[in-house]
C-alpha cells in the first residue's frame, strides 16, 4: 500500500472546561484545565496510524513551550519532526461547555507554516495521495500548499475545508476544486459555503465543482455522502455516544474514512466505520483515541 502525505498543523490544545461561554466582564471559575496534542494534520495522521495505514506527517515544529510539547510527543511516538522552524509554536484554547460543545481561540505560529521546499525529499513513487485542511490553506503560506497540490495532479486529494471555509480566498478554493478532491465537511460548512438550505442541494453544488465524492458529517444524526458520478446521496446512520467534548471528531472521522478507502472499502462502508470512530472520539477528552480505546471499537 502506498503512502499518504498528511500536510498541516500539529497543535497543543489547551482544554478549558467551563459551565458556559463567558460574557463581557464576567468572572468564571474553570472546572478543569489540561493540555493535549491536536491539530487537523495530527488528528488525521493519528487515525491513519491506528489503522496501520502508511503515511508521512508533513507538520512543522517550532520553538517555545508549545513547540517543546509537540516535539516531546513526536519523540515518544518515534516520529521525526518533518521541518524545524525557528519561530514559536502557537496553541489552541478550547473552551468546552458542559454539553461538550467546543469553541476555539487559536493563536497561529510555526505549526501553520508550509514550504514546498520541505517536500523535496519525499519518495514520490511510494505516495498515492495527499490530505490537506482549510485552516492551513487560509494562512499566508497556504498558497504554497495549493501550488504543491496543483504540481502533483497524479496524487489523489483529500480536502477538509474546515469551519473557516468562508475565510479561504475564492481563488484558492477554485484551484483546489479543479484538482478534484474528495471533500469532507460538516453540515454547517456545506450549507454556509453553498448558500443552500438542504444538504442534497449543497452537495450538488459541491460535486459540480469537484467532480468527486462528497461526505458531510451531521453530528448526532450520522453522515450523508454522495459518491463520484452519483446523482443521489445516501444517509449513514449515527452511533450513540455520551458526549464528553467534540474536539477532533471531524478530523478523526475523515482520517478513518481515508484509512478505510485505502483498505479497499466502498465509500458507504468507509462512512459507516468513520461514524463509529467519530462517536468514540466525542466520548473521550481531547481530539484523539488511545490505542486501547481504538482496538475495542474495531
């Protein structure tokens, strides 16, 4: 099996559990504070790792306390930092309400940088696909990501535009759509971007742009998908979950989906397994499942 290049950030998530989101001037006592590894690329790559899918995590590591946190986790997992950047890593403050909903406050640093030069040593005959996320595409060096993808039309593209989909320039989005990605996004993102009121209509718009499969996560309602060349989509049932927090659920869902597709499963089969993984992730604190938790699921 060939490898997937997972391009993007590895972030330190600072989890702040609180009874409700603060209003201006309010004082709130936090219920808990913890630090976890996260970021779209890390969360996706970790899922590929759990599935034993070959991949390369193309994630830069910077300096400072958060850079050291990331590098220590990489060392623990036997991962060599893909690129060392002489700038501080940022972090993501995750405000978690009692129902598990999360609100992010992000400070971008070295982890969101990208350079095509870093990719010169990749063994491309052993690679068949690329994963990218919209948060990195939005940033100034996102143009380098788009250029890299465009320069490798032979590699299958998996693209998760993310919650800041409307902040990505239209030019960059159109360039990526022209690369025919398999698109993965949630219901809010799909409706907001297309201006439609129903998932079916939104998917028609997106499929016309990408000419490829569309997968839309629906939270506790499961997921909806339409395969390449199909004119009608399909619902995929949810798995029940006791929500602890929703951090990283979308990334884990997409990572599991990619893993299953690379194992030769159909899109419908892959979405069903991804739903099960997503349900498991919301039941734990932070963005990733442990190996023991993962083994119990499958």
